[in-house]
């Protein structure tokens, strides 16, 4: 079974600075998808960014980018120019390309943004 | 707003009782997923339905059941409730069954408190 590990329970960043959240996963599959979801205090789960494992190019969405290292099974999220609204819990998630679409989530990282 | 709706937002009930959580997927989405978020278990996949049929099962207790109706809305039934069932229950939807551009969009969740 696949597992997702987020080793940082909590991170802090100064407004306008850059922060990187770590995620590693364990799988024997070669084709899969990875996601970062944001959960603000409202508890809504918001998709931040996705990465297909077959793509070598790292995904980017505005101030959010990933560093996908397939061999190392690492999928970190970089947030540039951090804003107060970025404060939230961030979840890394894995989805297999086979046998259904369930998401396997990490434990989450709380991101605090200081003004 | 993800386009996925869930009712009710909050539910308070007693041990031993039965409750029904309702989810309406985004327009055009055929797949519905249920997830449970609790403090001790994190975010866990419960079950997936596609166009009325069960497609995948996760860590769903026998006391829990779900179905998807012809209009594609889904209901999660929780019975013989225990204190440990207190959690945030999310519904998510996606376009189809597997692969490709499948991204799950989450509803706002139903917060269940069992007293």
C-alpha cells in the first residue's frame, strides 16, 4: 500500500519570504499523480497544485511550485512571496493510476505566516 | 467554491444514533468520494461511487454505508454511532473513474459530533 509522509508538523515563514514544505511517498508504481491541497481555518480542502509522475517538468501555479524528484520519491511544495492568506494546513496526497482514484494523504503541515 | 455541496454543515447527535450525510457533486461529475478527517486518523478515504455503482472501498466501518442515486447525489449513512465517529466528513467529486485529468474537488464538509 502506498504511504505519504510529511515530516514537518509545523512551519513558519515571514510574509513575502519563501518556504518549502516536504513530502515523501512510498510506492512500487511507476505511474501516479501527486497533489498538494490547502486546508485553511474554514476547513475547506482546496487544490493547490498537481503533478503527473510521467512528466519531468515540475508543475507551477503562480506563486506555488513543486520540486518533484521521482527517484527519491520526493514531492516538495515551494511557496514564494508568502502571504497572510497562505496560512493553512497543507496536505500532500498520492493517487494511483490504477484501481480507482482514492487519494492517500499525508498527516499535513501547518503553515504559519508572520507579518 | 468547488461546486460540491454537502448538507448539513454541522450535526450533533448521541451515541447509538444514526445519521445521514448528503452530497451533491459538481455538475457533470460522475464520481463521488467520501473521506473522514479525524484528529487521530487524519484524512482517510472511505468509499467511491461512479454513476451509481460502488467502485472502491477504503477504511469504511461496517456500521457505515453509502449510495449514489440516479441524480448522482450521494448519501453516507452512519449508524450505531460511537464517540470515535466524531469527525469532519468530506465528499469530493471528479469527472470519471480513473486516470488522466481526474482531479477531486472537495465539498465544505459535514462536522459530526457524537456526544
